C-alpha cells in the first residue's frame, strides 16, 4: 500500500539546471535531478529546438531520476537557453559559449 501511495506522488525537481559558461570547442553539461523515477515525456531543448541523441548531443539518464545533457564541441551559435522538461516540470539555464581570444 505504501508503494502505491508513493507512486501517485507528483515528482518534483530536486536539483535544477545551472547556467554554464564554456569556450568554443569545449563540452557543456547540464544535469537535472528529479525526486523519483518514472516521469514520462522527458525532453531537452536549446532555444526552443528539441534536442536528440547524436554525435554532438549526448542525452543520458541515471536511475530514472538524474537526467544529463552534454553538448560536445560547442560553437558560438550554441549560446542560448537550455530547457529540461519532464511532464509538467520545467528547468532552464543559460549556455554561454565564449570565443577564444587570439591576443592571450
């Protein structure tokens, strides 16, 4: 009976996305932790565009609660707002990709 009650409890975001600054060519990682697994309709977005697993975009899930997005080899045009959505839960953070100064 306890497990049934727990399953009906709505999941909440325990740890949301954090804004990240990286240099061109580096990787940017965003992590969102949910209170419990089983949340449906999980989706990542960058400036309103849905993201999918491919060579430069790695989407993973650990224990059904910890969701991670890694953007590899980022470029300046990747700067924007990263959004994690799981059902009705939403967390967003800024990605700032900085160019490398040649005068350094």
